[in-house]
C-alpha cells in the first residue's frame, strides 16, 4: 500500500510540475489562472506543489483554459511514435555486436 501512495505522490507531483511549467510558458500568473477557473491562487499553488490532487473535471477545465489536451499532463498515453520507437528497439536488440556498433556510430554523428 505504501508503494501505491508513493506512486500517487509522484504522479501528482509530475502533473503539478507540468501545470506550473505550462502556466509560466503561457505567461500566466497563478492569480490569472485561478481567476479563469474561479479558484484562489492558493488552490493553484496546491495543485502545482501536489499538496492537493487534481480531479479529472478540474484537469479538463485547466486543459481548456491553457489550450492543451489531457495527454500533455498524462504521460502514459501511447502514441504512434512510441510504438515506432519500441519496434526500432526490438530490431536493434536482434542485431549482431558489429551491426550495433555501426548503428551507434551512425547515430553519434548527428
């Protein structure tokens, strides 16, 4: 059970950090975001520092205000790029040692 709590804290901290970074990227203060959402700036601060957990509804409202999809905050969504990368890794592991060296040399030239 302690591991589950730790995972929740990690996820909340990650989402809070992304919220802060995006808010700052958009040039918004905590007060401005709070006003858009009908909240106090202290509540935004609690979300950003993972003191309070975001509800799904609140996350959707934040996404709407900041003009991003929920995938910005939730890292576990699998994209076609992820699948493509996994396929490349699988193919790479099947190469001989010499072939792997050639590929790595090629990659390191970029």
